[in-house]
C-alpha cells in the first residue's frame, strides 16, 4: 500500500469517526471529554468557548503526537448557541508548525453575526447554553521535502459554563 493510499484510507476513517463524535461538558472550562481525534499525527484534544458581550472566542488545544512535523495552515469555525447560528471565524496560521510531541493552544475569534446579535445576547445569559463548534483545519504533513495537505473536519458540543 503506497503512502498516498494510507493517507486516503486514514482520512476516510477519520471522517467516519468524526461523524460519530459526541462531546460532553468538561472541567474548568476545557472540554476534556471531546474525543481526541487523530489525523496525520495531529489531535484536537480540547475545546473551550468564552462568550462575552463583544464576541466569542473558541480555544482549540492541538497536539502533534507523531514524530513528523505537522503544519497548520488555517482553521475555520462556526458556532451555534442552543441550535442557533451566532458566529463564525477563520484564522490563517501559515507558519504554525507543531513538532513531534508539541502542544499548542489556538484561539479562533468568532465574529457575532449582526442579524443574530439579539439571539446571541439572550443565549450567553442562559444558564444551560450549549455551544456547538464545528469547522475544519487545513494541515500539511512534511516528510523531507514532500508536504501533503488534507482538510480535517471537526464538530462537538461544549458546555459554556
């Protein structure tokens, strides 16, 4: 099996696993129950959402548990509060390379949509708000002079408290 075949098979397996991801509330704001997924050595280990009246921050804790450098090119995120779409964010990270074993906390800032500002303000005051965070990461794995890019989708539910 060639390296490209293994990459394709791994990506397909990842998509199947990610569609079944279930996320439960975590401790101290970090969602430790987000099932760590792995693709090309990169794991999304935890997620935290921090809302305030000005906007929304989504923290992603990335971990490269392989011995091959993984370069994160960009991350997109869409955020829902109790099923209502309220924000989206995109972050270009060209230049962020995680070496083997390295962890990195990355903030994606979500701009609240103007037409959902009222819904957003109502939701951040609700004691049981559930944030759904989904998006994709575009990453490249470098092996010698060869770099392969892949899109990694992610999705999960985060308790905002």
